[in-house]
């Protein structure tokens, strides 16, 4: 097993390669929190890459053997929490940050259950299904990140707000990546939403359905905005530098959803990105927002949230994880 310095170096390289936006925001944390955030990110990134047979995102690899890859993720994660050498620095990084912060194997399993949904080529039927997926692949990560930042596992409301930020991020990603997902034979738009707009499953990217698809995506981006506002309420409870970093990340990722919504039918002509200059602008805006009260308009919008962490956890327990064999 590598020493802490080597694991942190590997984790830093991973976030710089896998998420430039989050890498920028992470530098606003104090050193200890920053390194722990990198360590947790490295595990999340590595799990995602193993399941999708890819390297730090990008094009999906050959998808055969999904069950075996999922089993590998579960096994290495269990080794990490047992304090044993996993043979993979990203999993060893998880073991390290878990020992330093109190992360639990159950928290990690919540995230892995999201990878199981992807491995089973699952598609949501309803809005609740969509939010359940977002909980596993991003909301549960938000909870782990909050614990890494020192939020007590007993502080249910702040953990809910941390989950909301993950939900907002994932909804933005789904809205932006609909065309890329379609090319990989994946779709995270609820079948109910497609039916409401008379779009046959699998045909959402056909040009004559573009106006209907735009309405669906506007709905998704609005949900992302609601959860982002809810997360801002929780961010106000963090320490100053942590609050600054989280608000910067919220602004940058929120801009992805806003850009997709602004483009309308042209949202997928080219991938929506936030330039480095605009990212720096969000960092500056976050510094000001971090010392100001949460805007009343944001608090009002947050009240429209339909799904919280506890609701989604209960839904997941009820439905279970599909078999991907």
C-alpha cells in the first residue's frame, strides 16, 4: 500500500484529468480538506471508469463483462474499508480517507448501487426513478463529501442539502450529455416523460422530436436549479473556506444546466462547457456569496424540492438493485 503522500499525488492527478471544474473549486478548501476531497474523488472516478470500461470519462469501452467489473469494485472497496491493500491506489485512497474522517462502507455501497444500475443497462420509468439514480451516483457522493468536510453523520438536514448538490450536478450532466448517452445506447430520461411528449423510446435524438426533447430538458434543468438552491442553504452551515469552495462548484455546475436550457433546441450542437474565464468568475462570485445570507429567492425556490435524501433511500430499499448478469 502506498504512503499518504503518494496516494494524495495520485488523487490530485486523477481530479485534474477527470474534472477540471471540480479541481478548480477544490483548491479553495484548506489543505487537509482539499487532500481528503481528492482522495474521495479518486475512488469515485476509478469506480466509474471500471464500470464503464473507460479512462477518466470519455468514450465508453466494450461493455461486456459488466457483472465482473461490478464485483471487482465491490471487492476492492471492501478491502479498502478493511484496511487491506487493494492493489489499486484509488481504492487505497478511499481506505485512507475513511480512516481519517469516519466514512462507512454503507455510504460507499450507496454509491456502488448506482454503478449497478448502469451495469444492468437500467432506464428510469418515472421521475422518482430518475431521482433515485441521481441519488446513488451523485447524491450519495455529496453525503460522503460532507462527512469528509466534517459534517456530523447525525446532522440529517445538512446531509440532505449535500445530497441535493449532488442531485443538481447529476441532473445537469444528464441534460448536457443526452446525445453522448444516446450514442452509447443509454438514456436517463424517464420513460413517462418521453411518453408525455409522444417520443418513442430510443428516438429522442431524431430531429423532428427536438422541440419535445427541449421541453423535457428544460424540466430537468429546472429540477437541477431547485436542488442547487437547496444545497446553498446547507453550504451556509460550513466553515468559510468550505462554503466558498462548495458555492464555487455549485455556480460552475449550475451554469452547465443554465447553458443547456438557454440553447434550447441547439443544446447538443456542441457540448456545453464553462470556459476557464467564466469559472474564475464563479469563484469570485462565490467568495462574495460566502459572506452573504442565502438569497430569499433561492430559499423560496428550494421549497419546491420534491425528493429528499431519506425519500430516495427508502425508494432504493424498496426497489432493490437490479441483477446485471
